[in-house]
C-alpha cells in the first residue's frame, strides 16, 4: 500500500494529531471538517447555511489538494448537534453534488462536536 498525506493551507489546520486527508492507493480519506476559516482559524458562527458552506468549501479545498473533486466522493458522514438542522444542511450539501450520482451517506446526531459547532462532515473519495 502507498500512503500519502494530503495537506493544504486552503483548509483549516488539524486541531490535533491527525491530517486533513490521507491518500491510500487510490482512496482518499478526508478528516472531518467543521466551519473554521482556514487563514484565521476562526469559526463561522450564527448562520447554519454559512457554516455548512464553509465546511463544504474546506472539504473542496482538501479534495483539490489531492487533484480530486466532489464527483469522486463515494461516501460522506454528516454529524449534527441537532437533527432539526437536517433539512437546512441538506439543502446546502445538495448544491455540491449531482443527485443522480451523489455519494452514499449517513447523517447522525451527536452530543457534541469539536469547538461545540453544529456540523462536521467527513468524506471518502476514489480516483
């Protein structure tokens, strides 16, 4: 197996001992992203739509660093602090994928997320 660490300054730096993504052979495993702004490491707060956009743009930056796009994403995991936010998050998420070829996904409610944000999304993509 070949393993390559993927990093970009266009997405937030990891908050702990992990990497933004790991490419193992042709599969890219993207760590969960929260609504942090890469260059300031400040949270987008207050507006769930903007928070979700920030998360998706962070993921897009990591995909780009691996020369990949959302078209190559095969699996996503969405973590919400409140399942009542599902519809609003889903609307924004849907802008990034073609519904006919969208990835497999689960969405779960969790008790807490890093920095007590409302949303975190991780992905798996394949070349």
